[in-house]
């Protein structure tokens, strides 16, 4: 059934449930690329990736290939990775440093703002051809802004500011950066990339789902539970075992000790469920003693105490990122098609912290985000099964009603679930989704 207007979209979201079409309808996906990824603030990179003039990183706005650059004047630009001549993608590398970008097809050359600066065989073009015409440039995103080093872009000329869009969730970025003794973090250690056959929304819906680990990750929980604590003295193996055990925390803990909070524009965060002294800073691990000493030297005891008392697990910034400050993980969601999604996972180093903490960050990422992860593979299998199920012609409606009658307002303008197994954060995403999809 074709979608004729906003009223048709509105019928797909009801209290506590959504229609299966939101996950499997190509027409809806195309509309999402325009109404959501073509308008709202989308994360495109981090300032540590483009420290110097000429530095660039290729990135995406939805399915649109983009280039994030720092120009010679220090200004940051986000430009469409497309030549204005015959439409070829100009920049093929993931990252690098360049004074100019040269199209491989006919040599049209652009500076790092996207301006056309050189055209071979220019005498052969019509008399009205003007290289200085804005139409000959690589098109810039009209709005680019950053918060605490995290860079966002929007293709909409007008709209809420970045800080208004993020709202109270700026505190999750603060938590990420404030944990560094020197007050600065940087992307390091490469990137893990994976893909799955399922809709992009499934990924964000899973990252704050406290009800799934005991079911989805049962095999790795059982395997880790059988391991002796002293069997993996290399550090990385120990982190793997301990993290997989933590996924087996009893439901009593999820329901009595851990919370879930949601905020306008689809954002949310889950309280941290880790109590293992070998995994969590401010516990008794030797490396954390050194870290806390560095924090107290740079920030003082009171500020260090305040920073480390923040206990958040995954923070979701709708529609395309999720990150955790405790383990310095940062995931970026790239929709490919209605039933295909790519996810890039980056790791951050805290400046001024013991290097062993970054080594543990890499080890943790291997456990949860690596291609051989015993945890990630469970999730990818689940996304794939959902992708098959929602397109199979079975049940029309997908239930997202857990905790629906027990949601309550919080003191920062958001809504809190009664406990961490509530699906309030999914309902919050669909509140935002519906607003974006029906906007004029």
C-alpha cells in the first residue's frame, strides 16, 4: 500500500506498538533518508580525526557519501563526495591529508572547502562556463557544528541548534570527555566494521535493551561462567570472560538497580550494570588506582569523585550513534537499504590516562564489537531473524509496550522507565520518528 500523506505514516505508530512496515517497507526507508537523515543533525566525525589543515575523513549522511575536512584556515567543512562534472565520487580513501581533491574521471580539482580550483582543457567548455559558479563546487552541508569535539552536520538550512537537538544528552558527551585526566580524548586503534541483514532502527533499539542478554547471549554467558578466574592472565582474555559474565546478571538486578532514561528527539541512556572491579574505574583494579591519581592531580578530588559517580552504559543519540564512556566505545550506524545496515565502531583514548586503559578499551571492543565476537554475533543473528520475520506476512504489529503504564517524567524534561527492562526508549524513538516523518 503506497504512502500518500502524513496521515498514512501516523497510522503506523500506535500506543505500545508499531506496524511491521516500519522495518520492512522500502518506501518508508526512502522517506526516512529524506525526512530524518536528510534533515536532522547527523554525527560525521571527531575533531581528533582532522587535527591539521588538509586532514580529511570520508563519512556519510544517511546514504550520501561525504568528506569531513579541515581547511587551511582551520575551519571544518562537510562536503558531498561528488564531482560536479559527471557525478563521480572524488575521494576514495577513508582518511588522509591533501591540499586538493582530484576527480579520477576528468581531473576536475577541488580545494578542501569543495570549491572548484582547476579544470583541465577548460577551453573546450561553453563560453558561459564559470569555474567560480557555486554550481561547479562539491556541495557543502549547510550546517556543521560540534560539541566537545564531536562533529555533526545537517542538510537542512534551518532547524534547531546542535545543543538544542542534543538537549540533556550533552551530559553523556561531557561524561565521555571529562573522564580523561587531560580533558581530551582521541580516536585511536582503528575501526571495527560489520553489517547485518536488517533495518537500521533495530541496532539502536537493541543497545538499551536490558531484557535480551540472558536469552540472546546465553551461550557466551555459560561458557564464561565455566572459566577459572586465573585462566586468562593476558588481560584481554580476562576482560572477555568478565564481560560475558556480566551479561548474565540476574533480572532482579536489572529491575531493582538499573534505570533507563529517555529525552526529546529520540535520545536515551541505560544505567550501567557493571560491578566488577576489574572492569570499572573507581573499583580496586591496580591500573585504576594510577588513573584516579592522575585525575585527582589534574582535576582535584571533588571533581574526580563527581565524574566517576556517573554510571551510564549505552547512550543513544538518535538516529545514528551510540556510545559508552566507561569503556570508550563509539558506534556509528549507516543505513544501506531497508534490510541492510552497516555499523562502524571506534575506540577512544583518554589523554593523561595510563596506556593500559586504552589497551583494555581495545580488548573490550574485540569482545563486544569484533568480527569474531561471541557477543556481537548473537545480536547480528537476531537482527537477521527479525529482518526475515517482519517481511514474512505474519503478525501485522510489533509490540514495544513493556513498561508502558509505568513510565514517569524525570527532572530534566525526559521520561524514565520503571526499570531497565522497560521499552520506553523504543517508544521514545518512535515519537521522534513520527515527528520527523510527518514534518512538512
